[in-house]
C-alpha cells in the first residue's frame, strides 16, 4: 500500500475569510460547517458540512445548540435580527422546524410614531443586538451627544454606522475607536443571518440560497433547487475529474471548482463551484 498523508488543518472562520481568499457563503458558518485548510495555506479549499447533513430531523438546531419539539429560543439570541418567539414545531408540511414571529418597528413605516417632525433635525438611536430604535434625539439635544467618525462618515451617539465590512454592524458609542479593527471593535458585532431559523430546511433538501452580489452578507429569499433539466458546464481547461473534497454537489450532479450550473429561470443568477461542498449562487448586481 502506498504511503500517503493528507495534510489539512481545521481552524476558525476568522482566517478563512481573509480578503484574498474566495468569498465563503455565510450559510457555511451558521450551519456549523468546518473549514478545511491544507498545510502551508491560509484559505479553505473545502468545508466539512457533515454535522449539518447528519442532524436529527426530529429536532431543531440554532447557534450550535439542539432544541427539542416545543422548546423555544431565548429572545435575546434572535431579537437583534427582528425575530422573536421561535419555537421548535412541526410545520405545515409536518417537517420539524422553527416557527417565529417578526418584529415590525415603527420606524420601518410611515406612521405609528415612525416619523419625526419634518421641521426638526432628528436621529434614531439604537442599542447593540436590538431590532428597533431605543430613542429619538432632535435639534439642540444633538449637541449633547458624542460623535463618531468611521470610514469618512460622522455619526451621533446611538446611530448605526456603516462598518465597511458586509457581515458586521456597528453603533456609535462613547469611547468608540475607529483605529481598532471592526472585527475586534467592542462597538461592532458580526451579523447573524438566522439561516438556521429560516433556510436550513430548504438547504437540507439540496437547495442553495442565492446571494445578491459578491459582497452581500446574508442571502436573499431565493433558492436554486436541483431538477432533472440542470446540467454542468465544465470550466475551460479542466480535463481531470474532481476529487471528492474538491467538488461541489448539487442533487445528483458533481462539479469541479470552476464549473457552472446551466442557467435556469432567473438568468441573472450564476451558480458555480467556488468552495465545496455546495455550489454558490450569486445574483449579479448589474444584470
């Protein structure tokens, strides 16, 4: 028997999301997939999603925790994404999944206290990991607030800030230091797309969530699902068959890195094998 050693390192997502590495779909992280990195390299060549694929279909899962039927998620874990009251229940299709309520904040609408006087200069204030505004400050009272500078923009204390990192949110707070990296800044936090709550059942059926543009963090509510008419368009220059860890699966199809699924329906959505084990579907921004 030939002596063969396959070297790979399992590390956290922080290193796998380096700027010069391929963009990794957010559902890999939130579904508990494990990055695989070859020795001497820093980018994951594939992900081990077997923990997700081997889940008990009679239970629910969120944030690395298992939930029994009728068990609820603490609202503090989900309210920042405007989702509350999540309970593990049989759905209308009798599949076990979370059912949740969505928070509609007054500021999302034109009424219900969401608007302030058009003659006033006002800002909405927010707290970390909370969905709706915590207060409103107007006119002269704005002078009493701390100010923050980030990426060339100025914010009042309590305002949400554009972090410049698609998967991070930030709020202007007293003592905010723009020189501290976003990933380490105490005023910022990683966005949870709540994929386990909203999309895990579709993904377990073999469907793939669609992302809008390469830089968008969370998927849009659209899926590409396997069917008998889909074929694989081989990447130019690839002649050999892909190895198991270097291929993406889509239903009964197998794609090597660089291969693309034949178009279907929305021609603006391109599905290709970028980082196995699943294809990545992206809706082009300029389409």
